[in-house]
C-alpha cells in the first residue's frame, strides 16, 4: 500500500477499544422521556353520564322551583281566604249588632207600650171604682135631698150590687120605701115616680178603656 492511500484508510490492524456508552444513551431527550413516563393518565369523559347527570340536576331544580311556586301560591290563597273570612266575620258582626240594636229598641218600645197599657188599665180600674163610689155617694145625696124636699113616694134604684151596697149605707133608715134592683149594668138608675136619675158611668169608662187599648 502506498503511503498516499494509507493516510486516507483506517488502520484496522490497530485495536481501538470502543467508547463506553453513556447511561441511557437514547435518541430522545431525557426531559421528554421523563415527561412521558411520569405523566398522569388521561381522564376519559363519559358524555352520556354527564348528560344524564345534567338532566337529573335540571329535573331536581325544576321540581324544587315548581314546589316553591306551589307553596307560594298556597300561601297567597291562604292569605286571601283568611281576608275573606275576616271580611265575612266583620260583616255578620255588624249585621248582628244592628239587628240586636233594632230588636232591643223594638223590645223597649213594645215593653213601654205594654206597661203603658197595663198602667192605663189599672188606672181605669181604679177610676171605675173611685168614680163608681163617688157616683153612688152623689146619687145617695141627691135622693136624700129629694126626700128632705118633701118627696114621699116610692124610690126604685137599679144598679150593680156593689154600688147598691154603698147607697144603702148612705141612705140609712129613711121613711120612704126604697126598692133595690140588682143589675149587671154599671150605671145606677133611680126612679122616683115620673122622675128618673141615671149615671153615665158606662159611657165614661168605655172611653177610658178605649184609650187604654190604643
């Protein structure tokens, strides 16, 4: 071999030990290897599950919203019902109070009228008794006056027994003959021959009774 070619060819006769390989002499960068080796596994998203959860959450939210709306509506109805009940209660209380007031006034008027009528009747009874007794006394006085004036005939007296008793006591013992005739009429009639004396008690008491019955 010429010296000119020897400088261009490798001398395989000489042993050249191989270079010691460096640790993990890889073609890829170390940083890339470490990144791929220690990276977290990729999370797989289940779209159907997410849709199901979203639908369930929406359904729960819609149900809660509907429940709240229903409760609010019920609360409003309760308030309106309570207001209506209170209005009805107030109206009926006013009507009852008015009715009671009217009834009390009517009762007072009726009682007053009844008391007045009773009083008039009692007053009429007292008047009847007093006037009847006074009429009997007046009749007795008139008879005595006629007897003292010279009348000597028969005297006939007709009337109720109570008044005839008063007249008997008033006349006492007279010389004239006196006939007593009991009747149901309240008036007293005295007949002396052709002369007739008669009270008007029935007419007067009828007027008093009519006043009491009004």
